[in-house]
């Protein structure tokens, strides 16, 4: 791990600062929206717009990179991000924020694609899995730090937006000044959704359902906190618990996934994660229970994403990994777009406590579908799945999923050789 850090510290530092900015802007908008009097449903539209842009960016960025190169795309998208962040407090209108969130999502997606291609270029077959693990840790660390920054200034002013803009601008400096050479970039056309569904029905359905879960925690958790009357400090810790749980639980579940039927583990993890959502529903706003709920939901839903990637990896060949990864991220993005909108409608109709209702429903559906799939075909032999788990964040692009699939396959080959 230290070897990976020494060779890619600039990229890792830049991405951590970038995630601080991204993590803070999502939480800050949720709080600021309440101050401006936006309804939960209006905020759900705003939050959903990020994933619309993210999905578009993941499709268009490869073409942009091939035309003008990594450095120009990276710098241009970073400039747009900084500009939009400054505009948020000057134009406090739900539809204006919706448009800006589309732009922000598009730009962040493009930045991830560019940075992750650099990361893969700097890694080799022996350390690609470690590089991905470190990359995920930096992403989670950045989001956790972001929640603490929520307390340094009044969310009703403009200072926090300036801080985010500065952090994003600064994050590009270590990357652009140190990353060399520019990697070659070849994009592969994703397989059709029908083809991927035939390869792994559980992988596709799970990715779609988890998209809704992730969008609810990433986009609507701060909105929920304002609706139940949490203080700014309580909202900060509440949102942080989703990502603290994700960081701490990812690796133990990864160890288990290489030693048992992944469908069983997916079913168990989804069920326990659903219990976490039910705890939130039954909490009545009691803060300690909300923290427990957030820890379980975040700590288990993020590894579920990696588990589904690893499970899909069991049924595809090395040459198909690039095309399958693009399809999986697209499916997850479709679920993410709908997640905040449904959550916002439920909160507006049934009250703030309904925030956890959608999360619980999606996780119960995943649990039942995993149990059903266990009756439809045999599990791959344990020797065929050993060591193919690689952690990957739900906020990453299709490239990170592709590299996770490749890292798992390379570990398989190394294990067989030894």
C-alpha cells in the first residue's frame, strides 16, 4: 500500500480534496434548501439532477478525451465545477439549482473518468487492487472530512460555497503538475442491457436497486436531517456515519466474499442493511438510533456494490469486462436518478420518517431477489471466485468498475499460478 501511495500520492491527494468539495456541496445544498424554504420534493429534483449529469458525463467524457486529451478535459471540467459552486448562493431557485446540479454531475463524472484512467496507468498487475483500495479510502475520507467543514461557517451565507470552490480548484494542482505521461484511452462500447441481464440477472437488478439506495444517502440525508430538526452538528455527524460505516465494513465483507457463496452473502448483507433502514424508520428521530441506522446502511450498501461487481465477474471473460462495467454503471445510474425523486415524494406525502421507507423497500427487494436467484442456477465453484473481490465506490465511474473486475481476474490468475 505504501508503494502505491508513494507512486500516486499527488493523484490520491487531489482526489481526496475533490471529494471534500463534492461531499460538502451535496450536504450544504440540503441544509441551504431548507433555509430557502424549498420543499423536500423540490430538493429531491435538485439532488436527482446530479445523477442525470453524472450518467451523461460517463457516456460523453471518453469521446471528449479522445478529441482533446486528458489534461484539457480535466482542467476544463474543473473550471466549470468551481464556477457553478460559486453560483449556487447567488441564484437560489430550485430550477436554477437543478440545472447547476446537472452540470456539476456531468463534470464530476468526467473528472472521475480522467483520474481513474491515470490511476490505472500508474498501477500494474501486482498492485492494481491495492491502488483501487487506496483510491476508495481517499474518496470516503474526503466525504467524511467534508461533513466536518459544514460547521466552519453559516450555511445561510456564501463562505462555505467559496471554500468548496477553492478546494476543488486546489485539488487539480497536484494532479496536473505531477501526473505523467498522459495515458492512452480506449473506450469500449457497453454491451446491451439485455446481454448483461442474461450474464448476471442479480448483478443488474442489484445495481439498479442500489442506485436508489446510494442516491438517497448521498443526496437526501441532509434534507432528512433538516426536516426532523437536527442541528448542524448533528446533520454533519449523521451524514458522516454513512461513509464511516462504508470505510470500516468494506474489507471484512470482502474477505468473506472470497470464502462463501456470494449470493448468500449478498442476501444476508442486504437483509441486515434493510434492518438498519427499519431502525431509522422506528427511531422517531432519536439521534443515537439514527446514527446506528446510518452506519449500517452506509456500511453495508457500499460493500454490496463491490459484491455485485465481484459476482458479475464470476460469469464474464477478461475481454468482456470493459463493456460489462459500462453497462453496470449505467444501470446503477438509472436507479440513482429515480431514488431522490421517489424519496422526496414520500417525505412530502408521509413525512420525514418516510426517508427510510424507500431504502428499506429497495433492500428488501434485493434480499428476496438474491434468495430467488439462488434457486435458478448453481453457484460457481469456490476456486473460481477466490480473491476476485476488489472494493469500489458507488460514486466511481465505469472505469473504476472495469479496473476492479480486472484486478479480481488478475488476482485469480496469480493465485492459480502459485
